[in-house]
C-alpha cells in the first residue's frame, strides 16, 4: 500500500514551509515515526516522522523547494522489500489495480553496493561533513549506526587536532564563473531561510512600530560567582546539571516583572494586556540562527528547573528540533550576548513583547567601594523597552531591581 507523506499543521499563520534535508534516500526502509525529512517554517525547523513503516519510493519535493500545509511531498510503500526496484507503471495500469495518478520511481538498484544509513547517523555525518563511505558500518546488513557515525566524528576530530600545528598552504582565490573583469569582488548568492526572513521582518517591525529606548546599568557579579564556586559541585550532585548565570538572572527578572507588571505587558490596539504569568524567552544560537524558546511559568521554576530546561533547549536548538509550542507565547526576553564576548549592546524588542534584557561579558573592572578602588567582575546590563507603554521611571527601576538582586542573591532565595 502507498502511504502519502504530507506537510503537517505547524501552528496558526503558517501556510508554507521549505523542504530541508531528506534524512533517507529512495529505496531506504523506514520504521513508523523514524525522522525522514526536515521541514523549515518561518518559526522553526522540525523533522517529520514517517507516517508508516515501509520503503521510501518517491520524493516529490526536493531540498530547497517550498510546499504548503497538507501537500504531499513523498510516498512510502508499506509492502515493498528494501532495496527492491520499483517498477514504473503507466496511468492505465494504475487505474486497473485501483491506483490513479501515481507512478512510482525506481529505488536503488540491488546491484549497487550502497551503505544504508540510519537517520540519526545521517544527521551526525551531515553536521560534521563526513562522507558515508568513510565510516565503517557495524549494523546488520552493513548499516551505519549512530554509534558508527559518532566514532567517525571522534576520529576526524583527533586527526584534525594532530594537524593543527602543521603549516597550512595559502589557498588560491576561487574564480567565480560570473566574473566580468579583473579585480571584481567574488560573491555568491543564497536565498534567505524562512526563519531568517521572519527574524528580519520582526526586527524591522519592532523598529518601525515601537518607540524603542534603552536604559543601562551594571552589576557586580562577585556574589553570584562566589555562590557558583561554593555550591556548584553540590548543585551538580543533587540536580545533575551545572549552576549557570542565567538561572540567577531569570529568577531576578521574574521577581522584577511581578513588581513592575507593565514591563511584562503588551499593547493590543488601544488596550494594554497584562500577563498573569512570566513566560521568559531565552535567546539561543542554533543551527539555523538565533532562536528564542520560552520558559513557561518561569515564576514557578526553581534554579534547577531553569538550568535543566535551558540545557534541553540548547540541545534542541543545535539539532534544529525545537517545536512551535516551545518558540511561542513569550512575555519577556533575555538575550546573553556576553557568551560571544559582547561588552555592550542595545537589544531589539521581540514583538508583541514590550521589553528585552541584554546581558554582556563579565569583565574585571576597577570600581570605587567605600572610598577604595577595587577590582570587581562587572557585567553591563541593558533594558530595551517600548516607551509607548513603559515610562522611563519603570524601566530604570526595573533594571535597578535586577542589579540589586544579582549583587545580593540572598534576596532571590528569600523572595524579596
């Protein structure tokens, strides 16, 4: 029986997707719910599971092509044997056996010795640019398993480390076929991904539709660093996750949002919508660009809950497997440019939210304390906000409250 592979519903307002990498090839056998193809919407990249077990016999939409919700992008034959060639059928013969408008494409020829790659292994090899023929398969029937792929990655990393100290030849400049004259700049053009197009549109929307303003402050990170040093190991032993800086800032932000509810609100037409929960978006660099998964009901989360969830989000972002539900519904965002070395920035608000907190690099700086100049680990903080809804007093007071709770983290534990 032929089973159709269709583009599923991905949330409101999403009508079209871009086909990403097919994780299996025509002629490969798949099990129910095996991930077979990546599809990219304007908000997230998801991997589509197989609707049934069988052999992939036809790909109707290739990588880079677009498809609408509900469109058929491939077919699976649930009765065909793996690697068996699929005969082409005429329209007349299809009607005779009850099928209409479908001609199966030939699968890989049985004479061709091609290694079969499990979907998880294919993703790992693609991420690290390793050819399948460079991997020694250990699975049944010569299949390349996830463990085989990971071993190949480890071997590649070891080999590259050994070559690090060798002098590298200077490569010859690549000649572009479109060059018309000597000295012309070399360039190449690629289409923007749906996620990048959406990011661009939303940032432009924020600049054009909001009265954006940024206020700054600085936080002495000494006490937070001391807490991580003193309690870090015990935290790992009890909760199985490291105690990071972000959980301190999220807890501080939650308390401040409760104290200053306008910062957690949004404008809807001529109304102000107050949120009775703190859904904190955390900006994370992923395989397809910056994504902002949301910690829902962060006011109910402990330090350990926050750290575990952020770790889960980071892993999913790396694999481009965040779901639509995880990427929507935020009421306030925190962006940590400090992990990339940023000293100071003015983050742009993520509509329809009204504010965003920017964190930056922790740098030892001379500061005056009780008449003495001392060296302290200082982080600059930036709060960008929509001045239409948030006055300067609320913005400055909000950021100051975060600074105070970071410099005295005991307040976070006492919830004051």
